[in-house]
């Protein structure tokens, strides 16, 4: 099983390497720096452009 990406510490490039997040890495990092750490998956829906793109990400991301 592939290693999960740590959404609270990953760089934009690391996040862009996840197919469902490709092109959204910068926005995820910007959101995180402005609003703080992600605590649950649904918060990704608040990132511009991510609405409806979070299905299946639980297996790819961790909140460590």
C-alpha cells in the first residue's frame, strides 16, 4: 500500500502528485497557511476548486 500524504505538512508539489488533487496543491497549502491545520476531510471542500473532489481521498491522505 502506498504511503499516505500528510496533508498538514505536504508541499504543493507533493499534493499535486495525488491524482485527485493535481492542480490544487497551491490552493490547499494557501488555505492551510491562512486557516490552520486540516482536522477532517470535509474541510478540503472549503478549498477553492475542491468541492466534490474529496471522494476516495481518505485512503491517500493523513492528518498527522
